[in-house]
C-alpha cells in the first residue's frame, strides 16, 4: 500500500478539538461497528460455566446445533476480531497524530499525548479485567500503543520496513508461542476455591498484566497496528472510492486466507476431526497467523461496504453502525457490563450449561442493545461517556 507523508504543521499549536460528525469518515466507523459484533461473539463463550472441557478446551455436552454454530464462529469470527481491533487501533493512533501535527505540535509533544492516552487505556483495561472480564483487550493494546507511539513520525519507507520485519518476527516467534499457550491453557489461574466474584477479581488482576506481557513479547498484533497507520496515510478508509481495486484485492484474498486458515480448527470445533495435540497446535498456529491477514481483509471489506452505502450517509443501518463505531470504547465496555453480570457464576448465572448457539444469540442481542444505546446517544448529540472520559484524561478538561 502506498502512503503519503505525515501531515505538516499548520495552525496554532495545541490539542485538536474532538472530531465532528461531518469530519468523520464512514468506513472506519462502520468497520468498528461490525468489529464489536465480532468481539461479542468471540468473547461470550468465556462467560459460560458449569460445563466440562474436552481435550481441545471446548465445552462438552453440546447439541448438534451448538456444534454447527461453533463451527461457523471458529471459521469466520474466532481470532479475527482482535486483528481487526489492532488495525483500527493503529488507524486511530495515526489519525490522532496527524491532527496534532497539523496543529503545529512537535513529534515529542505528540508522543507525550499518545503515551498518556495509552497509559489510561491500560488503566481502563485493568479495571475492566478485574471487575468484569479477564479477557479484556484494552490493556494489551494500550501497552502496544506505548511502543507504536515512536512510529507516528516515521517515513513511509521506515513504516514498511517495520511492517515486514515485525510480521516475520510474529510468524516465526510470536505466533508459535501463542499457539503453544492456547493449546496448553484453558483459563487463567487464580480463581480456584474462592467465592465466584473474588475469583473473578483475582483472575482479572493476574490475567491483565499477563496478557499485556504476552502481547508485547510476542508482538502478536504489532504488524497490524503499523498496517493501520499505513492505511490511514494512504487514505484507503477515508477515501475508499479512490482505492477500490486495492480494497477488493485485499478483501477477496483476505477472505480466502480467512476460511482456509481457520477450517482445521473449525472442523475440530464441529467434532468432525480429532487430531493429535501436535496437529491441533499446528492448526491453531495456522488460524492465528491467517487471522492477521484476514483482519485486514475484513477491514477492507467494510470499507467497500461503506462505499456501497455512501448514498445513505449516516442514516438507517449504516448510520446505526457508524453510531456504534463513533462510540466503540463505550460499546465495548457495555458488552461486559451487560453480559458478565447476567451470564457468569458470580452474577445471575444464566450462562450455566448454556450451549454455543444460545450464547451466540445472547451476544448478538447484547450487541443490538449497544446499537440502540449508541443511536440514542447519537440522536441526542452526545458522545460516548467513556470516550469523553478518556479524552478528558488525555488532553485535560478544557479539551474534553
């Protein structure tokens, strides 16, 4: 992907004002809206309880319909939402940096703002992991953001070198380590023998820093964060109409890689194949590695969809998805605020012995609730409360 240089300074220095709806691009917001559905579907099985696990860490006692639902989730969704998040996270960092450069801020000052934001994301994520959901992704990406902030001022050539260098490291080192971890661990330690919610507190306190360290050391999503920065510079998401051939090429190839790389683990989830541990581990490696490119493919597909729906603007279904995308942090946290207390053993316990099909239906319903909330906020002219809070903590109250 070709790219342009970072924006040059113009206008008085200082933090930029919040992006208005008129300034926002439709494609990134639609992509974020769909991504949050993927996240809900991928996360909901972690809230289930009361069932045993088979040798592949899948819940036992599932019906044929549950196995089919799980097959489809493993084929199209599993290990795809986090790569999508990484691409859009890198895109967002680049947008923030370009706006600050345009306001006349020097690279050192831009990195200071991004560093503060990353530390607050880590704090948000740690609280989220401890209080609600140990599978939080905010803290790990905040940690990756602390590294990525050093790349916002680099040239396109340097970014491309980092992209390919980090991709090679992830393929040869990071992904094998993650595949080994995935096939030897079913849950984070710390909750055994404790009251349910105390166990959640302990698991979250252990899982959050552990996942941060694992993500940083394996570099799992760093190439995608860099790719997101490059997408922003190239204008693929802001101006998809100018990049349709490239978007179509990456989307089609990404979906091919998506299905082919995830098919082995999907067949295991269906119960149609029972390989040895070594073959299972290789299958997990394949889906993790393929998911990195599939995540970019999905993002390009959503950009194409936004181009198709451009005539609707921010009305109807595109407008609803965009409303969620504008408030992605709030809607992400709302998923846990809804699902965790209702499904977990420390809450109302509705996830006890719940099959995969019912769980995915619950996740879809939860996502719809966040859509309605986002649309209501949009009609009222309100930003997401967590977006407002994060901006206030990043820039100060005068810029919130």
